[in-house]
């Protein structure tokens, strides 16, 4: 038995939906709780597969975790292990971020090189170079990072040659538990980095400049427990806004700051979408034909790579031609062939896709091969004529909480179904 989504498209979506807590902030913040022996509480945590994976990871290191509703309480009085096995890290790339807490607090770590979605190589050399500058001794053996700092890490001046979100998270955590001043230049500027800085500040470190390219961390030898409310998920919110766009409707997403979207809202306006905002909500309204655009992904505040696939779906029915250049992950086009099954006209040329808008999409069975690819297929199915099936939706569950209920509240006809292998007849070879 396997789960799939059944969607009957053609309904104009209207209404208001609330974004959950940001997955891309929640996972590193949960990992950061390993930095302190005192209890930490994070609220507004989304109920996702990836959340459960991180909680399981924390428990492997001795954490006592209480997950009640959207509140997670973590208490790790002492670290009981120093190794994150391949079986854990391959399931979730964010697991690699335990390297910094284990090294800073325990003095040693063995962490397998990461896995996760098949969307490109995503090297971790920036993480390792930064930790090396802080005095860590690091080697690679059989796909495992062996790191030690028997005399503790030391403050350093670190220059990231690319604004990697993962490396910035990793180095902020390491610096927070290292007495003295560490300066990191070339930092990622995403809202999730600011969220990490807020937690580390409440734990006792001083973090200045988060959200800018230069961050200064004055670390402490021991951090205290803290409580923080997770920010809203800008990627989930952007996906629901695009659901309104692709169906020609009017959708409001609450629980997320407009400042979190960077250039995305300007791109929507360029597409002839009316966009209005409050301090904690965004509304899109389609008052005319959606126009094609030419955009590229990039580090914040440029278009988030996680919104590339959902935006591509929305552009599949836009007037004229569009293009999206993917500058972050070279392998993030698994959704193109599946969108084509629904009738989209998309051509891939190296790291750029050319999209010719079509008048209509048609329902079909498709596979979502990563989180955002699955989301793009959901959007396309909402606009398509007839019935679609979205398979492999365990990927969708990693990044979208209560998706059927939320889309249903906007008027979508979407249901979770179970398929039985006996329902299929295979012929040929």
C-alpha cells in the first residue's frame, strides 16, 4: 500500500490559510539545542516527517524530547554519543549540522557526509573549512567526517566564498559555544539565519549582524536554555500564494512576514498579480492574465531555489514565454518531465528552463521526486482539467503540513488515497 494525492482541478481558489512554522528554521534550531545542558523549548514547530527525523537524531545523542502539539521541549543534560551514522544523515541533509554542536560541546564528532533530496552535489567543504579555521582537526575517511578539538575551538575570522545557509548555521552554532569573538563574512542572509541568531542570543551568546553579510559572534563557554517561537514558513506560504495564482483566484497567507520573501513578491507583481501585505500576511489577487517572466534563483534576497519548482508550475499557463535559471542547485529539474505529463511545454538547457505558456493543463498520474517537485505538481494539478494523482508524496510530507486540509479550506478538491499494488496490471517487459 502507498499513499497518493487525488486532485480534481479547475476550481478557483479563494480564502485565507495560515503558514506553519518554518521547516528550514526549525530543523537547525532543534539541532542547536544540543549546545546546552539546559532545557530549550521551541514553539510553532510544524508536524513534518523531517521534524520527526531530527527529533530521533537528537535522542540518539541523549536528548530527552517532549513533542506536544506544535511545541518541542529538548533537554540534553549530557551528550551520550559523538557519531551521526550514515543511515540518519542520508535521510536528512540537515542532520549534518550536528557536527558543530558535537565538536563545540563534546570535543569530537564522527558525522557521515550528507544525503537528502537528489538535487545536486551540495558540497560541505565550506562547513569544514570554517571549522578548521576555528582549530578543528578534520579528516575524511570512507565517507565520514572525523573531527576533533581536544583543547576546544578558538575564535576566528572566517570568510565564506559563497553565502551557504548550511555553513552559516554550522559556524554560528560553533562560534556561540566558543569563548571570544568570531567574525564570519560572506554569510547567508536568509530569515532562517536571523532565527538561529535569535535563539543563540537567548541562550547567552551575542550575535550581531544576522541578516547581513557580516556576522560577529561573541561566544560563551556554556550556554543556557531558552524558549523561542519559530518564524512562519516562507516557502510553504509562497506555494499557497502560487496556488491562488495558477487557479486565477485570491488567496491570503497569514503567519509570515512579507520581508521574508525577498524578490519573490516583486516577481509576482511582474507577472501581473496584485499583491498586498500586512505586517504578518500576504494576499495575491488575479485581476487579469498572468504574464511570463524571466528570473533566476539565488541567495536571499533573490528568488529562493525552494520556490523555483512551484513558480515553474504557475508559469506553465502564463501568457507568452518565461525562463528560470537555477544558480543554486544544478540538479533541481526533476519536476520538468512530470509537469510535461500534465501538458506543460518546458525545455531544459543546462541550468535554465524555457517555458511556453499553454492555455490548459490536463490531469494525469505523476510522481513527486523531491519536496518542492511534489509541490509543483500539486499546483499544476489544481489548475488542470480532470483528475490527477500525485504519487511519492512522502516527499511532500517532509515540507508541507496538513496540505489537504489547507488547500481544501481554499476550495480545492484534494484527497489522500491509498493505492494497492493489486489494482495495477503490468504487461510487457
